[in-house]
C-alpha cells in the first residue's frame, strides 16, 4: 500500500476516534499529544483493523507510540 494512501486512511481512523484534525501530525504521540485512554485505543483499533482490513496483534499495538509508528506498523502488515 502506498504511503499517501496509508496516511489518508490513518487520518480517517484518527478522526473517527475523535482526534481533532489540528492535533494530527506524524510525530504526534498517542498518550502525550492525543491523550488516548483505553477507550480511545479500543475505538482506534477497531477502525484501524476495519478500514485497513488487517488484524493487528495486541503485542505490536502496545509498541506503537506515535502516528508515524502506526504507519510503519501498517507498512509491514500490508
């Protein structure tokens, strides 16, 4: 999958999760910048798996700290 397509779809996932568009950047950290809690992670994972049609292992998802980390994860899952 192309990097541009991944970024566009990841943006959609983040918006569906409730992240404001001005808060989304490649270096945004989920816990510090986007203020994710356990509910946000559940919603994020649901939309991530459905929009990208992937099954993300919990162990891999726990290592994701930023938006850019998510892009890297999706590249290796695709």
